[in-house]
């Protein structure tokens, strides 16, 4: 089932980090079902919640709770099982363990003990949101949940303008966070809000911060539900440090040397690292001079 890392102890068990569905129960791999079925024990945040998933797939492996309040206590017990040669699976309530969920503690401990740790990839709200954003696949930073203290939260947000920022937010704090975003970026800044990903009421919305707030406030009487994934595009304007006079003079120089307007625009965009759409129409009059 698994090729052992030659640098790890072959007589130890394997700690499998298994991704489970984030909403739609069908979003699990055949390999994940196989690994969970053949593990000695499955460590999970909420045994009652995970039992429904196991029952659906006919998995009879024993469950044990493993969450942020008992990580240290459970870790010692689970590591000993691994040292005895038992394979263990680690899952979270939804998605991929250790991505803003418990997992790092036991994974780090396993590495220290020279125990094999193997990922069984699958669903993740983080990668799901990135995949449908259309802008965040390059140069992004994921910060998990924002700090609860307003000043700390704003500091994180203010530093994010040079890259796409991705973070989780609870329904209880989403309105306050959107208000903070509006103050930092202005209400016209477009961001993506995603919640209930893969579920029946999946809601993925790319719109201005102002409109996002309006949409959520429209159902003010209805309590907001579902954890949000927020994706903020990097500020393109901040990456273009140029003076308009310099751009115009550069374009004029190219045109005076019998270079076509289209070619001059391409050369200028490359030279100043700016997008064609930002200057093409703005200087079209130079093509007619």
C-alpha cells in the first residue's frame, strides 16, 4: 500500500494524514477509504461526527478523539502505537488535517521519532477556493484564521497588498472583518467570499466589498452560517511604480522611431511591468499624432 521512506524505521507504523469531505460526502478518494479501513485506529476531532462518514463507507475502524484540548495527552498514546508497528489515520471534522485544524503536534512528534508520515490528499476548502478564484493561484499567502483582536487583524490585512491573501473567517465575525476590509481597501475592492463549498447551498461570490456586505446584511434576520473562505486579490496598482509622464515619454520615443502603437504598448508594458489594459486606451491619442 505504501513505499516506506528508507530513512525511516521500517518496523514502525505509518501515520496517515487523511483528507475527508468538506461537505459533499462523495468527495473522498478510494485510497482514503482503503487506508481508513486498514488502519489500527483513526484519530479524529469529533468521533460522533466522523462516525457518520465511516458508517456511510462501511468502515469499522475504531475511532479516538484527537482535538486541540487533548493533543498532548493523545499524542503520547498514539505515538506509542506507531512505535509498536500499528498504522494510524489522522482526520479532521472536514477537509485536510493540520490546515487550521489539529495535527501539527502529532505529525511533528512522529517526525522526531523517525516515524513515516504519509499524506492521503483530497478535499480542502483552501485549495477549492483558490481553484475557482481565477486570480490567486500564484503569489498568495494563507494565514488561517485572522487574529481576534482588531489591531492585530488590521495589521495582517494591511501587509497583504503585494500578494493575494487567503484566510478563514467565522460567521460570527464576518461582518466586522468586511467592515475592516472596506476601511483598508475601500468598498470598491473586489474580493471572493466562499462558504458551504461542495454543499447543497454552496455560495461562491466574487464582488466588491461593499456589495458583499450588502448581500450579507440583506438577510440580517437570518443567522449567518458556515465558515467563510475569503480570497483577496493582490493590489496590482502597488506593483506598478511608475510615473505617467515617464510612460508617455517612453511611448512617444517608440512611436517616433516608426514602431507601431500596438508594438509600442507591448514594449512599454514589459518595460514598466504594467498591464496592457491600464494604458492602451489612455494613450491611444498618441497613435494618431
